[in-house]
């Protein structure tokens, strides 16, 4: 017979167990079904990624002066679905926008109800602190930090180029980029885009039901872009831009010993800061579409022109190397062949360069063109022009000098194919193209090639590819920029040409007395390029000092007349500025600064 006491205890235990089970069941029902608190809390474990944009690499000048930097701005974004009633007047004052305009923008963005979108690209800097402190009043709005390009020296716009946000076409071609990314569009910003852009990172967060970020769970650090040290001398660049104000043309200065470009002025120029921020599109349209002087066009790297008389050194050296003349060859200045200015009797090649005698170089070209064997003048000329073309190209003219810059021109040195195309019956000879003798006719070169020609003579027969970057952070410049390139003319012939160029500037009867620099031996050559559509173009090349030269320079001023009148003083002033950091010839500087050589509209 069971013990009544035991049965009673068993019943009590059973009741307790059942009660506990019922309590837990009811609690579980409450937690999972009746109370939404825990279902909301479960969302806290949902994760989200935030992209971290890298800082774009900086660009410095050769002395460490900052040319291209980054500036922090703030965008105002909104998610329309999260907007509640807010003080529109207060917000309008903080973001500097009219109330009607704000309402129109918000209504337009409501089409994308749940997406975060940009309302204002740049919030006024002076209002950032106040707006930040009041953001709790504006549900659905968010201030987002953004980095844009900034150019502290406001110089070298053509060289530095500009960046802008990518569009759909760029994203299709370059999958690396996402909406909102910025990319280099021109200049060094474009050519060195891979080095400058850096690598984006991302942060992974826990997020609650309201989209608020709660905890960082993982991080992939963004890597800033590599910094670049350019070959540009910022002070020389700015001085050149001042000298070229109210003039059409370009100036390029190169260090002969390295090929490093010290300055590249294209005039008219522009402040690169105009092509940053939210006014960029408007400024670009004004510069590109509404300015007849084409300030965005890079005349130094893209314009192709006849070199004029600065080519005579190449012509003379080629004729001498081929043996059709020597240094003492005298040729009568026959103005029946071609026009020439008055000068003393030419005593030889050096003298012909000093006084820039046109008939002298016409005759040398004839001798080259007819120097080869052939059944008739047509065949002789074809062989002669082929040989002449090879020698001229060895001076870096009409060939690819592989600039570290996008979209530069190469020019053209006429060949047999050039004249066969013009004269399909192939009935042409040296008389057909004798204007090439003085750098005219079908010959087209760029100013950086002319500046490189000055380097070749300064170096007595060799050159380095001209380039704009001398150092890349974490890497090296392309080895090709350290390779020497030689002309087909022997080195020993260049000293005579150097002496002749010194006499152009410093000798009695030279064509560039306006380029003299007190205390500096400067060697130069003038050029006056014929222009069928207006006044002739003024050209000058030079280098200094004569021995161990530190700078070679080329100047091209459109519609300015004689090379010695305008281009030579500009080259002289820039050379003096670079070598001595002073300008003693204040009268010369004032004359150039005050000159307006832009042709007047008829």
C-alpha cells in the first residue's frame, strides 16, 4: 500500500514542474509573439558596409611647393522617406538656398523615396559648424564629408589638368569606378591617374532597425594615392604666365642635363581652381565654348606650327655632316632665290646662322636634295629627301618623344610619301619643297620639340625625352626618361653652332640683341614664321649658360612679328629669372608685361 506522504510529495513536485513549464511557455509566447522589442533587437545583428574613399595623391613642384592638394567639403544628403516636418527657413539660411528652390529639389528627389541622394553638393564652409550642431532637428538629412581637388598656387592649369565625377560611360569602360568617384580628365591628373587615385577601403558595421550604425565589426583601410614630385618650377611657371598675358602662344623651358620640363606656359591660361567644386561645369562651358581664344587648348603640347628660322641649325648641321658644305663654305645671298633682310656678307656656316641668311640655307637644301645618284632630278630628289628626313628626325622633330602627358601632338616632317600624295604623278623635285630649307612649307612641329632642339644643341648632340615627373612616391619614373638619344650628326660639329648662337645674341649684327643678360652667356636663335592669315609669328630658342647649361627654352608668340622683337625678350627674362632669381632689365620686363599682342577683331 503506497505511502500517502510520498504520493503527496509527488503531486506537489508535478504541479511545480507543470507550473514552471507553463510560465516559460507563456513567457516565450510573450517574447516571440506579443512583444516586438526582441524582434526589433534581432535586427541589430544585420550588417552593412560603408565605402571609405582614399585621399588623392598630392602633386608638388621640383622644390616641394604644393601644386595639387585636397580640400574637404560637405555635401548635404537626404533620404525622402525619413523626412519629417522641419524648419525650411532655418535650413535654407544654413545651406544658402532659396526656399522655393529647396522645395522643388526635395519634391524631385522624392521619386526615389528610400534612396539617399545629394541635395546640396557644397554646403557653405562658414555654416558647417552651426549646421552640424542642429542636424538633430532635420530628420532624413545627413552631412557627408567629401574630398575635392584644390590647387594652392593657382598656376599650371594646362599641365595639372582637372578631375571630375565619373559618368556612366566611364564606369562601363573602367569597372573599378563607382558613382560619385572622381577621375583625372586631363593633364597630369589623367596621365598619372592610376598612381594618384589610391585604393578605396570599407568599414563593416552592425546596424539597428532604424539604420543607425552601432558597432564596427571589420575594417579594410583605404590607401591614399601616391604623391608625385613634378619637374616644374612653380615660380618660373607663374612668371612665364605673367609675361605671356595678353599674348597668344607658348613657352617651354627644359633642363638639358635631364630632360625635365621646368615650365610650360600656354597662353591664354586659366586658374585650375575654376574646374573644381560645384561651379566646375559652368566654368568649363565658359572656357571651352564661349571663349574664342580657346584658353583650354594646350598650345605647348598640342599646337603644330612651322618652326621658321630656328630650324636653320638643323639644316646646316645636316648639310655639313653629309659633306655638301663645310664650316667655311661661303654662299652668296641671292635674293632672287628668296627674300632676305639686309646683312653683311656671309663668311661661312656660323655667320649664316648669326645673320639668318635665307639664300644660304636654300642652297644647302638643294645640295642635300641632289647629292644622291639618280637618272634625273626627280629620282635624285626622292633619294635626297629620304636622307634629309632621316637626319631631321634624329633631332627629335616629327617623332614621338613619349611625353608623360596625354593627348600631345607629334608634328610632321615631310617625306617622299608626303609629296607623292600631293603630286600623284611623282613629278616633283627639290624646287617643289625648297621652303623646307628655312623651316616653312609642309613641315609642322610642336613647341616642346623645338625646346628639345635647344637641349640637343646645348648638350652638343644628345637629348633625353622631355618629361614632367621626376619622382613617384613608392616607385621610380620610367627608365626611358634616363636614356640618352643621339642625333646622326657627330658631336664635334656642335661647338661651331653653339658659338654662332652666342653671336646671334651678343655679336655685332646678331638678330637677338634684345635677349642679352648681364653676366650670363646666353646662346639663341630667332625665327619669324610666315603666316598667310595675318601677322607673322615670333619664335626664339635659347639656352644658358653657354657651358654646362641649366636651362633651354623655346618661345612662340602668334601674330607678333619678328622673333627678336617679342619672343627673344620673353625667353631672356625667364632665363634670367631662373638662373639669378632677379630681373635687372626692369625696362625689358615692363615692356613685355604691358604689351598686348592679341590680334584685334576686325
